[in-house]
C-alpha cells in the first residue's frame, strides 16, 4: 500500500473510532440526563444545598460531555478533509 493509501486507511480507522466514541458519549449524556431527573424527583422542593450542588455537578458534567462530542466531531471532520486532499 502506498504511503498515501496507508495514511487514508489510518484516518478512516480514526474516523471509525471517533464515531464509536461519540456514540459512547451520547449514551453517557443520556445517563446523566436520567441522573438529573432522578435526583430532581428524589429531592423535590428540598432546596438542600447538597442536592443543588449535585444537580449543578450533573449539569456541568453533561455540558462537558456535549463539548467532547463537539470536539470529536470537529476532529473527525478535519481529519476527513485532510484525507480528501491527499
């Protein structure tokens, strides 16, 4: 296989790995959503500081997971553009 062909194959493999990672992170986001819902139900109207702190932390983790998906998507698209120009 030529160097260009090998590079394209490696980029395609990286793209597949990125797809799998994005699927896993999407599942994690769904799980965090469920955790947010459950803690909200468990502590309905409690107003307790620890519950509010946990809710903030779950929400922050969801934001960071969504950011990870955005970064993965961007990296994948950039690598695919590079491969297309080889």
